[in-house]
C-alpha cells in the first residue's frame, strides 16, 4: 500500500491532473475491487481472527504438536503457489507434520466457505477463477487494455496467474513489467524468482529492455555489487555501468574483535564524517540482516550522543519477546510500586495462566480497598477456582524466588533463569523445539548479552529507559537503522553494512543465492561511501567472516583493522 501511494505521488509529478486517470493498485487491492464490483459477498479474515480460527480447528482435530503460526504460513505458501488441500497432501503426504497441516488446511477452507470468509490469498485465487474460468477475462480485457506491473520480481505464482488471465494476447493492448531478478528477496513471503527468470518463456513475444546504467553508486561500489552477484547461477546476465564518477576508496572492509567494537567503530566513523566532512546524520544508514543486531548499535549510539531513527518504528527493546522480560525485571525490582503494578498486569498472563482482565479487575478492587499494591492483594486473596488458585500460587512462588534474591543476582542471570523456568523460548516462538536461528530467540540472546554489561537490574533498566527515550531513537534527522529488507528501494550517500559473518549473512538455513541477493540489495543502497564490517567474535562465539566479503572485494577494498 505504501509503495502504491509513493507511485501515485510520482505519477502526479509527471502527469499532473491526468494522473487521476490511471488505476493504481496493489495486486491484492485490485482483486478485492474486482470481486466486490462483481457482486461477490464476503468478509476478510486476517490477523488474530485468522489465528483464532486455525487454533479452534487444530483443537477440534486434536492437533497439539504444531505451531499455529507455522501451520498458517504453510497454508499461505501453498495457496500463493496455487496448491489446493488435496494437492498439498499428495505432495507432502509422507511427512506426518505436513499431513496434519493438510487436515487443518482442508477444514480451514471448508469453514471459510461456510462463513463467507476470504483470506488475502483467496483474493488472488478467486479473482483468477473468475477471470480464467467464469468468463470474466473478456470483460476486463476491455476495461484494462494496458497493464503495467512494477517490482515484478516479487510476484508469486498466484499473482502471475491473475496477470496472465488479464492479458489479452491479440495485439490490442499491452503488458509492461519492470523488475530486477538480482533484487528478488521475498521468497519467505511466497515470491517466486522463477516468474522473472522465465519471463521470456511465459511471454514469448515480449521484448526485453535491459536498464543497466546505474545513476546512484560510484564505480567502486557498483563493481563490488557486480562481483558479488556474479556468483549466482540463477540470474539474468547483466553488466552494470556506473554513470557517476568516483574515486578508488569508496568501499571499506573493516574487521573488529566483536560486535561491540564493531558498533563503536561505526559510531566513530559516523562522528568523523559528520564533523570533518559535514555529512548529515540523515544521509547515513546502518543496515543489518536481522533486528536483534540493532541492540548493540542503539547502545553505542546512545553513549556517543548520535541521534538515530529506527525505520520500522520499533526499537529492539519494544519487541514483544524483549518487552515482556523487561516487565518481569521491573516487577522483580520493585513489586509494590506503581511501576510494579503496571508490570504485573502485563506479565500475569505471559505465558498464559488463564488469569484474564476480569480476574485482574477483582485484584485491583481488593488492592484499592486495602490501599496496597496489586501484588500484595494477589498474595492475600483466596480463590474458589482450583486452577486459578494453583496458577496464582505457582506465579507467586516463582516471583518470590527472584524478589528475595534480587540483590544477589545480576540482570543477565535473572533473565537466563526466567527463560528456563517459564519455558519462555517455546512461549514466544510457539514451537515445541525453538530453532536457535529463530528471530525471537536471537533477540533474547542479544538481550542477555546486553544485560551482562550491568551489575544490577536497576542499572540495566535505567540504560533501557535511556535507549527508549523518544528524542534519541525517533529523530528523523538521525542516522537510519534498519534491516536490509526495509532498506530496499532506498538510497543513502553513506551506508554501513554490519555483521557480515557466516551464520548471520548468509544465514545458516537460508538459500545461498537469495542470501547473496539480500547482500546485493544492501551494498547497492550506497551512493558515495560503503563500509562493510565484520567481527571475529559474535554473540560470545568465534565467528568467521562472510564468504560474501571475499566475493565482493577482490583487490577493490581498502582494508582496515581495529585490534
């Protein structure tokens, strides 16, 4: 939607009043409009409602060993590839987990049909069915004789099917697609790079125009991009040509001892560029593969007084899995304070103890009458329900074990014990066996690394409050901190790509060619200066520099070392 709005703004600059004549949609919004205009009655199911629906189906089928989010993701990926429940079981029938997913998939589709519900994938599938099999194509060939698609490399098979049904191969209209296979980085959302790689086979009469002149980056930066992507086998061959001039020292590869020293080096260089070269903070960006990598950068930038802006609107410490554990720390530090009351209300059902809003209203009533804290009221109340009594007593025993020993344990030790005793990783990942590569698990590991730098819970929470200061992390004129996926489509005069170590970029479980495209996107955001950094130790473990550094550099880089 945001991309569509940006496209509308650009069209208005070129077409002025005529821009209103262009129908501009995301493919999903186009399909929604088409189905509604054809008199289809349905409601959209998404988000928590969709999760609840699948959870109910899984309970009815007695399926307890699969994560709801994982099942929904499998269903969505199947539908984006135009795979029905029956085809799904034919494809994956020998896998017991997939067989269970197929059972949920089938019941989910039946339940939606009964209740006149469509999910977002249904918008594509139903629009394609109408166009290709119910006579709708001929009508819409006349309505939309000219079709233009941007970011074509990010389409999935279902979206391609809709486009194919809309296109009339009679010469009366036209179909224009713009895309770059080297920037196809959304396979996790169902995008298929095959759509653009096979474009000439899918549309044999198409004329291919290669736009290989780059107006953004210097020759040295562009050469690094080219050298990197040349290692991919599945690609459309192109030779990038730099339009702008540049020197020989636009690319810097720097190694450090660990990620904290890496962040300090980045901060020092940002300060240097700001003071000596007059580079505005807003003209600099730090890009990373995963969100957990932002924590150490935020820490160092706060200490250095460098303003920064988290592009996704959420700092490391605002993430759900991190925020809940911080609330546990706030409660343990002072359970009978106002802050303790607020924290208690947020942690009482994390993980779920079936102590809902009505329950907490009862506790608050007792606390008001007795003029005491919520926790004091909770400890003294008697409960009729056996399971509520048991859950409350277990919670109190757990909290008391930390409260009584709070002064004897550092924040990292408390957090580690909370993770263990709450079975917290399973809770936040919704998986029986959480993967060590799971984003939430990586965030929790980074939280413990950060907490280990402080002797007491109070000191650590004071630091967190400083980082969360709106003036520090919400300054649009500050240095931009963002994941590489968030940076796609953007450009900055100065770019730092951090954490290029094996296991992070490329990730352990990612497709190597897709990981290389992700790295390509990161490098190609830089206009004038590009810094690529890595450390010999990461998350407390020895680390090996990414293979991508060797691929991109050759004899281009000016190597620096901080020992």
